[in-house]
């Protein structure tokens, strides 16, 4: 059985994959053990049944026997399955207890699901980012050829070190999602308002792909997970670089506060932000999905109150699917997208919003 | 189960004419069906309703499979896809399988226990006639702005509360009506069985279909109110500012799942226990041998029903619960394999050294035993928590529950229709068509559901409108199997229509030469009123 486990292909189209952690390989062995026991049971039961169907047919002149009870046989086929079940439960319990032991992590990542993206925050470093599906809409709409990692690619993958115990704290900002990477045998629900724990310790560097596993609304199928496992040294270099990038971005943000962007710049950036972030619900044409997601085109908020428009993007609206984008977008991006939404699709207000206007609402100055 | 009637007391229809003529007048036209309190009419209504809903829910499955035929979005938008998976599930569970079993109970329970009708005939009429309205409401919700429910038939909060469309109110209202209908049906079955058995029909002489339905009825009464409770909590969370499932107000979204599955797991057995009863009638008839282990069948059914109340959280292993709870629910779930195994072994032992013939009901019964066992074994695999983490919410689960519900519950319903249809119509159905129906269904259903195991293990999540390229080949085959299975059911439709038009050879009262039980001692077709004077069971 174990021999089979190791010779099985890495990424089978037919079977569970053994994965790249000790735990995932234990899970795979358990799966194969269960599978073989089930096959043996099926062969015996169906074998007896088919034997009976072939040998005891009326057309072959079979005369029915008279028995309809046999206490010994009935006790046997109650007790024997019970013993088989105990044989299954013991290794399963051992693996389970190991899987649920989240103590003594080397590193902790906070994983937050929201409609329809993941956010990763490294608790031990000053690094956090959103991870959004990178597959183009044109591929989904069958206009472009589908790439090799169709629907399983993101703009910014999670990066973790190999050979270290990485603990995941998993939660959600809106509905229930489920963070699943098959190669790690980790699947844990992201429940809004609660934090779940899981962990992994990856043996081999590589790129590992998964998907959201709990129905979370319209784009549930478009919420992939990509994890890159790097050697600890490479990981250290990466995290230091990310911290530097984050620092520079914060400085850039401050610098932009003092500057004004032109209408062309605002509209170009705004369109990019709208199409990649807002369009999932409000659609690229700003018309939304009637009855589900409101239109921006011709809406009161986009035509009249500019502060309310910035406010809803910065803080979201409680009790609706409209989430806060303050963490996902920079102030200049918010300024650009507000400008875009107030001027695109015949919303011709002529309004221009600058980063400092957003800053005024976010920070009250 | 040796039920021998005292022929002197059996109310033959011809001698009943003399003293009770008005009683035997069968009303005609639409009002007959609207106002009927006759268990056979109501049974027929339930069965036709279930069949229509089966075709409607099936049409939605065709939309799902058409979209999944190829990677990419071709036919429907993701939001509509989610409505299809949701309403498909709701219709098949509450509109097809449950009403079909209630229809069979209406037709058969009084005939099997020697009762003249159900104990509460007017409530019986009411419990059927509210159902079409429940489903009209549900289906009409697909046409309101924003579309129908799109949160899965399990309607997990907060997707079904804060984040759902306005049709949620219609969904909640229709589920309430379905629940009321089920509870009334269950009360009727229990009262009938407790009070209206023929003299001499002791509990341990009752046919197994009656036993399994009695236990099912108790499950219904226990859990349908829980469903009513949870949909009401969804309603108040969404519209009236409560926070049962909202952490911001002190609630917990996982609480929803606990309540839902406390209903949901017994619900699974509500949909399979009557099937066990049906198979326990058909296998002995065509093996020409008594059912092996009658008493252990009864005890196994009761144990499964009791265990069904302590396994609900095996649907929720990934929600994050303490290890000790995971171990408890894993072991409790595994134990269910024991009484379920006893049933399968009993059926095989019944066939063993019998004199077996393969009439159409027997073909469906044998397919049931094998394919239900396949679904049972994958269920055992799903019970193992560490591997469930990998299987959970993938197509492996979809394969599992379609094996137990389609080739389990629905095959048993078809077996039952073929077995008792000649009794209902007095004519043998078209056997050639029936065999076409069986073989087409058997092959296509396996092309449809078996590869789902593979794509699930390879990592395809359920409820997605589009998938990665590695799943494309199998999904194409799954869709082809789905279309073929859908079309095969039209053969069944043609056959049933033909049978209702009284085409075909007349049958004897016993119909099948190995059949035993009170229903086979009344004429075929079964008269409008049977057992006006109770038979005596020795």
C-alpha cells in the first residue's frame, strides 16, 4: 500500500495527490487504506451476490431454500464490521490529532477571505497584501486561449519557507470561505467574526495551487489560492524585500497627497481599478446586477454626493456586500476610481477627486 | 410476516355494492382530485407531483451540466448557475424524493396493514394541496429581480442572510409550507399505523415498508420543526435585525450549520429508510424466499434512525471544532456502517439459494443494492476526518450523495413504481420500454456520477460554474452521462402515461408469483375502497 502511495503520480487526474508535507502523505496513505478496504468489502459482497444471481436463478431450475434467520451469522456480520471500523479509526485518530496540533509555530500568517479574494498578513513582519485571481476575463469568456494555470493563478501568491512550521490564522470579512491547498492537506473554513487555526510544514520548494472550497457567492469559482514555498534563505530575502517595498509605497502615498493628478491620469487609473476590483459586482459597464448588486451608472451616489461616494469605498456599507476598500486600494487609486465612476458611462459630472480628498475622509484632515 | 387473510372477511368489491352503493361512486373531473380524501387518489397526486418536480429539477441539472460541459463560461452567468444548483437541490429533495415516498406511503400503507384509508383523510388532502403552492413560490422566485436563491440548498448564513437577494423571503416561505406538508403527512402515517392495523397485524408482523415509514415519520416530526426554526432565524436575521448568525451582534455563523445539519442528517435518512423498506419487499418476491432477518431489519432501521441524531457535525469537519468533537462525530458516523451493513447482508442472504428471476422491479432493486453500497462505502471514507478535509466540498462528495440519492432513493422509487404499478392499474406495464428505461438509466447514471469521484479526488470543488483545464475531459463525460440520464427518464414518462391509459395485459391479484402481503390479496386494479371490513391476519 505504501509502495503504491509513493509511486502514484504527483498530480493525478484520478486520485488524491500525496502532497508535499508529512501530514498530507499520511492523509494520502489513510485514503488509500480506506479505498482498498472498501474495494475488498465490495468485491466480497458483490461477489456473493453475483454468484447467487448466476447460480440460484429460477431459469436454471433453482428451488428456493427455506431459511430466513441465523443468529450466529447475524452476530458475525455485526461484530466483524465493528472490528474493521476500529482498525480504521485508530490510524485516523492519530493523524487527526497531529493535524490539529497548532502549537509552536515558526511563523504565522493571517489569512482573510472576502468576496472574492484572499488577504495575507505576515504576523511577524510588516507585510500584508491581497491575492486576486490573475486569469483574464477574456479567457473565461472564451475569447482568448486558456492558459496552463487557467483559474488557478493569482497576482500575488502567498510565500512561505520550507522546513518550518507555518501557522495559518483563518478568518473572513464577509461570508464563509474555505482556504484549501490540496498539496498540504489543509482545508479550513474562514468564518466571519471567528478565527480558525491550521498549519503546514512543506518539505519541497515549489508552487502549490488551491481554490476556495465553500460556496461564497457569485465568483466562488474564481477565488484561487497560490502558495510558493521557498528555501528559508530565499524566503528571508523575499520578506525583507517586501518590507522595503511596503515602506516605499507608504512614502509614495504621502508624496502623492501633495500632488494633483490630471483628468487623463485619473480616468486611466480609475478604469484599471474599476475593472479589476469593482467590476466583479458592479460590472465593467457600471450597471451592476439588478436586484443583487446596485448600478453605479446613473446612481444618486455617483452623480451627487462626492463625499458619500468616497466614504462608501473607504468604509463599505454595513449589512451589504459592499466591503471596505481602504486596505486594498491606495488613496490615489480610490481618488482615481471615484473620478472614473463619476465621469464614465454618461455619469458626466466633471468632478475630479484627488488623493488629498480621500485622505480628508480617511484621516479627517 | 405470514399474513394470511381470512377470505370470508375480505371485502370483495362485488358484494360491497349491495349495501353501500354511494360509497363506491368515484367522482369525476377536476373536483375529484381537488377535493379527494381517498388515500389512493392522494397517493397518485403525490406521485405525479413528484415526477413533474423530478423533471423540473432534472432540467435544472441539465443547465448545470451544459455549462460544465467545457471550461469557460458559455451558457449562463455565475449568479444564475448558483440559482440552478440551489433550486435543483431544493426541488429534488423536497419536491421529488420526499413527495414520492409520501405518495407511496399513501397508496401502500393502508393496503399493507388492512386499513380502509389513512386515519386523517382531510388533512391528507391538505398536506398534498399546499405543496404545489410551495413550489410555485419557490420557482417564481427565479423570475424576481435579482433572481432566486443562490446560496446552495444548504443556505449557509451569512450568504443567505446579509448577502442574499430579496427572493430569500420567498424561499423561506416556501420551505415553511413544504415543512408543514411533511409534518402533516408524517402525523397521518403514524396515526394510521398505530390505530388502523387489521386485527392480528402485530407490530412485528408489519411489512417492512410500513416499519421503515413509521420510523421515517418520527424522524420527520423530530426534525422538520428544526428546519422551520432555522429558516425563521434566517428570515429574522435578514429582515428584522436579529443576529443569530452574525458575530457582530453576538451570534455565530457556524451555529447556523449546527442547526441546519441537526435537521439535515436525519433528513438524509428520511430519504433512504423507505427505500430500504421497498427493497425488502422486492428482493424476497423475486428470490421466492422469505426476507432474511426480518427482526434485525427492523432493529437496524431503528438504530440508523437513532444514530442519525448524533452525527450531524460530520458535514462540518472543516468549520473548526475541537479535536474531541471531531473524533466523536467520526466514530458515531462510522458506527452507522454497522446497521447499514446488516441490511445489505440481509438482502444478499435473502437472494442466497433463492430462485431468482429478473423482472424489472428486481433489476432496479439489484442496481439499488450495488450502487447504494458504492455510495455507502464512499460515505465511510468521508467519515474519516483527516481525509474528509481533502474530500469536503469537492465533487467526491457530489458523487457520494448522488449515489445514495439517485441510484439509492430514486432507483428504489422506480423499483417501487414498477413493482406496484400493475396493482394500481390492473395492467402489466410495457416490459420492453421498462427494460430500455432500466438499462439506459443504469449505464448513463454511472457515466454521470462515477467520474465525479475522480474529479473530486483530483481537486475540483463543488458549486463552481467553471473549472481548471485538468478537469475538462471527465466533465465532458459527466455531462454526456447527465444528458443521457435525463433523456432516459422520458422513457419512464412514456411508460407511465401508457400504463395510466390502461394499455397492456390484465394481471391477477397477486401480479408477481412470489409476492406476499395484504396488498396482493385484493383485486388488480385495487378498488377505490379497500378493506371496508378489516381482514384478519393470522
